[in-house]
């Protein structure tokens, strides 16, 4: 059975789910969600996910929302990437949602996807400072390690990388964080890896 992932290319949270499926060899197909024209606020979408967010995974009668839940479901079904049966994977998944992706997603949106005259410079600067602390935490953890947990990729890796491959400027420069840079390079060398704009439909170029 082919799973459907409701997603769009600019969403780092959707990318976490899509990349987990891609690296797991999961049978899936993307379904584009027109976020920037308000699709997630429409009743038809809210009937699928009342939270009004992507990603959403639909697999037969099963409907899952929230990237970490989808990632763990895929990990359990495919058996390729370690999931939250390992408490360390769960720890980093929760850390990512609270400290890294949760802040990176908002900062990137404010800095790039709002009209230029509406971008709150003080808020962006504050968030970039908080993100710098998160980058330092993960960069230090990855010193001497290939992967975030254990000796192989896990959904901790596909979670924490969610926003770090995007080209839009939001205060993250790979060259400033050598262990993050090496880790992202290792991830992108895995069979099946694709950049978010190649893996999911939708990119800023489509709206120009």
C-alpha cells in the first residue's frame, strides 16, 4: 500500500517525514499542500488534520500527524532507522522539536517568507541567538561521532537536519559548525537522500 504524505517543499517538518520514508525505502507519494494560499486553513484540510499543519500521513485508514509520530511509525514499519524504542533517540527528537526545528522554522519564515517590510528584525535577531546555542549543543555532541545516536542513522538524525539543508538565510552557516557540516554531508551521501526541494513539490521559485 502506498502511503500519501501531505507536504510542501518549504516545510522542514514535512521534510523530516519525507526524508525518513525516503531513506527507509518506504512506499510513499507526496501530495502537495498549497500552504501559502491558505490550504491548511480550509475545512477540507482541517477535516484531515484539525491542527491545520503538515505533514500528514495517510496510509489506508491510518491518519498520522506531527513529524515525529510519522517518523517513528515509518521506522517501526520499515526497520531501517532506529526509532523511539531507544530512549536516546526520543530524547533528541524532543530536543529538536523544542530547541532546534521549532525555532529554526519560525526564524526562517520570519526572515524570508513575510513581506520585507513586515519582517521583525528584533525578533529574528533574538531567535537567531537562541538557535546559535542549539547549533553549539548539537555541534559539540557530534564531535567524534558519525550520527546523533549510536553507530547508524536514526530518526534523531532525520529530525534534527529538518531545516539545515535549506538555502534561505536565517542565521545558519554550515562553515561555522564543522561537526554539523560533516554530519550533514554524511546524511546527504546516504542512498536515496534528496534535497527538500527535490523530494517534495513546492519551492519559493514556484511563487516568483
